[in-house]
């Protein structure tokens, strides 16, 4: 089954009932963000918790078993038990993104002890997406989404906020998430269309396939309304499909800026971010109501390290990679850009989003 949307978990549930429920120090788990709500098991309506230290968060590219390692004995709490004992919430804010826009680096920047912690693509939220995509009733999805967000809002120590960067498969649930939490704000981070297509082209076959999988999910989520018939996608090239997925996200983001306004939504493109990461982080911190912080600057370790592979990686390195990709794939990308801009104009989708983050 798809690792993107957890569907079945191999432990702690027998005959549809939870058998390994933590019976001591529950308040420690409920009110300590280091006890990560890691998986949602729909068959038992239970949350699987695992302890993930601050340093483990920083060392993991994403909050998945692939990067954290498999936890053979998670603490399992029924959803009702998990959501009735909590007393300690931090502010919860979001980094929503288009993919290939330095969002992981940006989320790493919110590791600001005493102020905030950034959560990078928790598979827990993907499990809620999977629950919805398997046909769960909207009311049931809403209940589980609300509880999932409450669980992720538990702070690390004395931190004031949790900043969660979901996977972009979660984007269709982002408007509901903001509606459920009226004090939450979001940064919408996106790569310009040309940069997005360059990323897809240079990453090769696996990424082109991923773009098709992404579009398949977006169609199922009901967020692709660009005037195409279902059969049209079979006649499109890989980069056209990638552009359609980008445009669907861009339309969703545009609609969110109109619905929630500048008070709650600020937008940021990847080129402004990577040119001035410290200023962008400081401005985002202010947008989230956290004020200035000494660590929110260009010296933050997240900004000199490759977010996926580790090692030194600077803005100049990123530009060099994209220049090579432009040389190899520029002709194909230019043709797709002309086509995609015509689609965007027809569907009234702006290529640049409103409410740009000011810095």
C-alpha cells in the first residue's frame, strides 16, 4: 500500500481493539510535544505515539519511518483517550507549499528553542488524507482532522508555537484546517512555475512519476478545475502534467488568500526565500505572532545545510544546479511554460500570489 497515506499498521491492534494503551504518566504524553502523534490507525480509531527528541526532529528529513526508523513498541491511545486529557496547547501555524520550494529548509529554521518547533511532513497527517481518500464521511474526516491538529499543537517544553509543514498531499485539507483553528496562520510557500518545472526535469524519472501520482490525488480531492476532460491528461507530456498539478495548487492557494486575507495568510516564493533566508524567517516569525528572535537570521544552521542530504549547501549551489538543468531541459520547459500560462489565463489563476510576506 502507498507509503504516502498510511492504511494499516502492523502492531498493537487485535480484533479491531487497542490492547496496548499507556496507563501511567498519561499527562506527560498528552502535554509534551516530544511525544509525537505519529500514526492514525483508522481500524482501531487510535493514535500511535512515539518519543522524538528535538535533536531527532532536526536529524530527520521528514517525520516518517524512513527517516525516524521504525518504532516497534509505540504507545497506543484510543482517539477519545488521546484527546480528553490534554491541557497544554501551543499556537499552531502552517507552512503550506507547492513542493520543490525549499520548504524543508524553511521548516528547519523554526527550530528556535523557547519560541517554536518545526514539524516536517508528519505522516500522521498523511494518514488523515488516506482516511478521506478511502471514502470516509466528511463529518468523520473533520472530527479526526480536528483531533490530529490538536495533537500536533502540543508544545516542546516552554515553546510558544508549533509550526507544521505538511506534505503537499495535505493541501486540499488546508482550508478546513485554518477554519477549525481561527488563531492559526499560514505561510504559503511556492516555487515559481519555471523553477518548479526545472526541479521536476532535473530530478528525473521518479519525479515525473511522482507528479502523475500527485495529480491523481488532486483529481480525487476535487481541486483540479482547469477545463480538462479526464482523458486529456493521457495526452499530456510529463512536464504538462507537472504544470497542471502546480496550477491546481496555485488556484487553491489563491482562493485561500481571498478567503482568509492578509491577516492570516502570507505568501512567499522560493527565490525570495533562498536569497534572504534569515530575513524571511524573521518576517514569518512576526507573521505568526512570535516577534523577533535572535536565532531567526542567516546564521541559523538550517540555511547552510542541504535539507534532504545534509552537508554544506548554499544558495550559490542551488543556482548552479538549476543552471545545469536549464541547459539540459530549457527547450522543453519553455514550450510547457507557454502552454501553462495560457491555461492559467483561461482559468484566472495568478502566477504570483497576493499577500507577499514583507521583509
